């Protein structure tokens, strides 16, 4: 079994007997990325299952990488500018929509009870 790390640190090939399972090797590293697992295909769409997959032929596994994202720092006290979390705005919108939906149900229920 060989490992294509797709730009990450090297992982040594492993000798595996026919119809046997293999242990997951230590995860490779790559600056600016987080390791996302080993995959059977170059496009990284079919994940290799180390607990259940058995080896029946020579195989190469491909490393998947997820780009690291940085969280903006909070601006210093007294300074203007800075970025707000990109998560808070969508959550506020969903919360507002949920509140409107509940209010509409309550109003409709009150009208039908009269």
C-alpha cells in the first residue's frame, strides 16, 4: 500500500498481506492545511475505511487537505474597524426568521380560537 500525500509530508509504504486490514498511518502534515483523511481516488470522494476495508490488491491512497481558515482578531479597545464573525450574521437572520414564524403561528391560532 502506498500513500500519495498530495503535497504533504512523506508517509512510508506499508506491506499488507492479502485479504487483511491495515492500520492507519500517522497523519501527514502540510503547512496551511488540516489533514482530511485517506481516500481511494485522486478526487478524494471515496474514503478508505481502515476499520473495515481489506486489501486485495496493490493500492494507493490519496491524502485530502482542507485549507485552514483564520479567525479575524477583535479590534483593540478604542480603535475603529475590524471584522465581525461571518457566523453571527447568518445566525441572526435564521433566529429572526424563526421568531417571525412563531409569531405568525401564534397570531393565526388566536384568530382561529375567536
